[in-house]
């Protein structure tokens, strides 16, 4: 509910800016036309993943993952790492945070393992693995709009090297930090019976077809809306009670809408000129590091979405735009509000009675974020040089 209150407050500020002329109505309409497909994608992909979870698809994946781990915690952790990376790349970081978090916590508890390394792996990968494709992060979808004519595969070609670094480096840090918890053995629990195989199979087929469609070149909201409609129809027939208003991420949409308006209003007051001075220009490694560093600070200060929107006008070209994405995506590991995915992740942990100190979270992030952002940005500079 706090997310909704903050979103409503930001929207109110945005509407006041429009009413007073600080934000021209034409600029507000322009940002609305730009972001509505992105927000529709968020709504549709959330519905798809929530319904797939209700059908038992992710529980089935978790049980199979536990069997593949063969009683070795480090191997189970690597499989969870792979799930988090693949889920983030193809189904967005918010999906990973919302749906994989309870799966890995339950998985760890059933295996008699500490859930903390698995939970932290989920949220770190949700942020750092969200660089490769446009669908992986809302910031990427905004950047794809700016990179007119660049499709998903071309986008991936631009981000491939820093994206790989952004997965490997945090994973190594996590393993070193939690090696004592991971170099042990565990026992698997018997698999649970699936209640409705029709819904399970339908969910599996829809998700399997959705993943390639997200990189097909279509606007991503189109296949996700179709997928949500198809799964919704199955549940309407077989389990209607699941279809409720709570499936829709309305609080997230409210917050994102308010952030977009407020940042656009700030640009009208001269924010862009200030940021242009701070973030500099150029394509040499130091210039790209400067931009990525400013983006990292911005994301951890106010959230990665407004930080991206604030800095987008000073990026200027594809290479600098990717450096900006490295900062706002990969660098969002220090404060709990640095990304909406982190807030959603923490809400799931509280619901599962998993305690984590924000002080420890920030300390680990202070180690991982600068190292990863620096190496990923240098990788970008070398790959484009």
C-alpha cells in the first residue's frame, strides 16, 4: 500500500506541474504515448506469471531443480542462478523477484539449507542479469524506443559482453560470501501432486511460446497480452476464483506513472543541463565510466527508472546509452529502493518470514555494485572499440 500512496503522491505532483505550466501538456502526452506500451507489458507479463504460478508450473520447476542438484548445495545454487538469469532475461526482473523468490526460499527450506544465499542470488540476478534484452527491464524498453530501428537481437549484440560480466562477477562474489552454506549436501523431498494437469500443461505451453515471441521483433506488449488472455480463458473455465483484481500490479503501474511525470517535470526545470555537466561526454573508457557511475548513484538515490529518464537525454548515442543502462540496472544493488524489483523481492521475503538486514544488504551491494559496474563498462568500451 505504501507503493500506491507514493505513486499517487507523485502523480499529484505531476498533475500540479501540468496545471501550473511547469510541465507542458504536450510533453506530458508525449511521455504517456511512450510509456503506455511498457506499462501494458508489465501488467500482462505479471498476469501470465501469476497464473502460471497458480497452475503449479514454477513449483514443478523447483522440484525438478532440486532433483537435478543431486544433493549438492553448490550445484543446486548454480541451477537457481541459471533460473534467475533466464527468467530475468526473458520474463523481466520484476517477474524474477515476484515469482522465483518464494520458489527458492521454499526449495532451500525443503532441502534443509539456509534460504539467504538463494534469496540474495535471486534479487541480485534480477537486477544484474536485466541488461541483455529489451524485455529484461523497463529501462531497456525505454532505451529501445530511443534506439529507433534497433531490434531485440541488435540490442543483445550491443549489450552481450557487459551482460555476461554483469552475471559472472556478482555470482562469484555471492559464492565467495556464502561458500560455507553452499559447500554442503542436502536431501530432496518427495514431489507434490499437481492439482490440475490441464492448467499446468496450458501454462507450460503458453510460457514456452511466449519466450521466443518476446525476441521476435513484435512490440512486446502484443504477445504478452495474447498470452495473458489465453491463460485467463483457461482459468475462467477451470478455476475462476483465481481471477481477481489483485493479479494486476496496479501499485507498480501507479508508482511508475508518477515517476515518469515527475522526472519529465524536473527536466522542464533544467535538470537536463545539470546532469549533462555532471555526466560529461565522450566514448573513451573513463567517459563511459563517468556516465555509468553517475547512473549508479542516481539509481540508488531515487530508483533506477527516474534515474534513467533523467540521464537519457545526455547519453546521446547507442554506446553511451548502454553505459547508462549498466549504471541503472547493474548498479541497483545498494539501497532497497534502487529498483522496484528489490522492493517486490523484500515484500515476498517478509511474507515468507525470512529476515534480512538492510545494513548487510547495503554492505554487500557496496562491494558488488562498483566492481561489477566498472568491469561491465570496461567490457562495453573494449567490445565497441
